[in-house]
C-alpha cells in the first residue's frame, strides 16, 4: 500500500516538474500594438485650386488703375473685374480662409489632439458638418479666426477702395472728349460680362503651389492679424470648420460632397449674385465710356468688395468711410452725364 502511495506521489511530482518546464518554454505574451498615428493634416487639392482661383481674381482686380486713356482700357478692366463666378469665388474665399487658419500652430495643435482617437475624431467631424459654428468653440479659434478675417476681409476692403477710386474716375475722365463717346457694340460688352460671370477661374500655378505648402505648414502667408472674439460670421465659421476638418484628416478628395455642404454660405452668395445683377443692369443702360467706368467701380468692384468684407464679419466699408465723389463733369458740353445724379 505504501509503495503505491509513493509511486503516485512520484508521478505527481514529475507532472509538476513537466508543467514548470513547459511554462518556462511558453512564449511571452505579445505587447499591445501602439495606436495608429493620427492622419496627416491635409486639404483636398481641389480646395487649394479654388483658393488659388480666388487669389487670382483678387490680385488682378485690386490692381485695376483708376487712370484710363481710352475705351479699350476701360473694356479690359471691365473684363477683369467681371471675371468671376459667384459660387466659385465664395468657395475660394472660404478655402483661402481655411488655409489662413491652418497657419495658426495653436489651433492646429489643439484640434490635432482630437484626431488621435478614431471615435473622437468621427464625433467631432459630425459636429462640424452638422453645425460649422461649432468650430468657434475649439481651442485656438480666436487667433485662427483673426487670420481668416485678415485673409478675405482685408482683401474685400482693398477691393472696395479700388472700386471707390475707379468710381471717382467716372467723373474725372469726363474732361476727355473721347470718354463722352458712345461705347461701340454695347450688346456684345454686356454678353461678354455675363459669359465671364459664368466661367470658372483658373488660378496661377505658382500661387497654387504656395497655398499647398501653406496648408501643410511649410510656407507662410504673412497675414497681419489679431485674435477675434466670437461670435463669428458664417463665412469665418465655415473657414474654421474646413480647417478643423483638414487637421482631423477629413478634408480630402473623398469628402468632396461633405465639404461642399460646409462651404456654401447663402447670405454671401446672395450678395455676390446681387452685385452681378446690378452690374448687368448698369451695363444695359450705359452708353458713353465714362458710364462704363461708373459700372466698373460701383458694381464690379465696390459691391464685390462689400460682400467679402461683410462676409468676414467686418463693418460695411461704405459706412466706415463713405465714398465722397466729386462731380467733375465737363462743362464745355451742356447736359453732360453725371452718374451720381442718375444712379
């Protein structure tokens, strides 16, 4: 009996030793894999192109000189100022504002913290799409909003000032006899303005590359700005929302439909459409060259500049610095037209 018990104890001991040996040979458990890195900050190429197209129009139109030597110079300036499609210009402004917001390292760093966790990232994307004003609550939004306002708000003010100088030229140029002659082929001039207003702009290649670098933080836009407190205008909020989506990695080409919904701002779109309609009506009744100068200054430039400035949340530039137009109508011919009296 005792020998059987001893044998059983020996077997148990051997089993325990075997188990210990096997445990020692078992592979160590693998460590948990690190979480995937957050997606790269990126803005869809087509948005960069829209921003570049916006900058192309603004840079050319803001450079229009109020000095005109003949009707051909007026016609060329009219073509330049009329050459934007309202929806494209508005999207381009919002996209340019988003690139400006991406220049703010504090804003980018704050939003990037939300992009690490996929669930948090998806939740924030849904919030921004459903309500772009949500972007105003993000850390760093004050300084980023200042950059947005400095982008297309300041450019709208400059475009308005250019238009004011051109509008004054509608009076000054009347001293020249050629300016009082009727424009040839007036119907063609109006149809060209309408055609240009329906044709998308193509931006400059170098500017597109510069904006692409700026969106990735590799170039600087050199915008002079100060932080802006909320509430923000709808356009500024939409620029901030697009910038935040870019930081979250949710502003790529695969999000085209989503981004279009975020970027459309009905109030500013209506303002730009009204500027176009006023330009068409002005050109439809304009006869001599100096009347075309008035249409150019008031409706193609000043009205468009007002839309951009007000869209950025700035005060109406016409109310800040009312345009004082001196009536310098030529007195050598009785009954010379004065735009200020008929518009």
